[in-house]
């Protein structure tokens, strides 16, 4: 009989909460969903993107990743292992004043998430594009694996994610 992996259980917990925020509470709109299995690496990746209903400048994304080692440690019950998956949060937004908006983004996210999370901002633009608008991809990487023991933290994590998206809308 099939036994869901840690990755599957955490993925479902995030999905359920996000879709409740969309369908029941109406505070966000899911804009994209991806659930991929990389057969070359035998890894999994799940992402769910959304925008707040009261905003349109920021797209937020939750990404879970699980490697072959994570899966094999879990299935083989490797002694000393603590199977889990990697969690990455991303925010996408357009900015036009790099010197003002990038420090503001960093301050907002550092205030909400604390000093352990250093946001990484990657700026890009389309060659030949009119104006001085940049696409800013902001990443927050969790330094440790997420396991089923952290499942009860998902509502608070999502609260911080929604707060982050709301405050970034004001930048």
C-alpha cells in the first residue's frame, strides 16, 4: 500500500491552507501551480503562486523541493537521518527605483522574518524595454530542512508570507 512521503504531506498541508485562503476567505488568488518529478535526478519540486486580492504588484510563491537522498533516507529509514524537504519563498515585483526600493524590500523582510533570513534580490530587465523598470525576484531560503514536525508551524509561516506580500505591495 502507498504511504505518502514527508514531501507529499507537507505539500498537501500548504495546498489546503492556500486554497482555503483563495476559495473560502477570498484574501488571495492562486495564479500558478506546478508539481514536477525530475526523472533524471529523481527529485520533486512543488510550487504554488498567488497574488493578494487587494494587490496586483507582488506575486508570491511557495516552493518545496525534495532530492533523491531525502526520499531514499525516508524509504530506507536510514539511521541518523531526519527526512524532510527544502522550503523556498519567492516574491516577484516590478521596481523602478533600485536605490530606494531594494533597501526597503530588505528592511521589510528582515523585520518580518528576522535576521536569520537574508533576502536575496535578483534584478532583471528586458533589453529594449521602455523606461527603467526592473523585475525583482526576492528569495528567502530556509537554512534547514522542513519535516513533518514543523507542520503545525505552517499557519504562522503563511501569516508571515501574507504579511510580507501585503507590505511589499506598498513599496
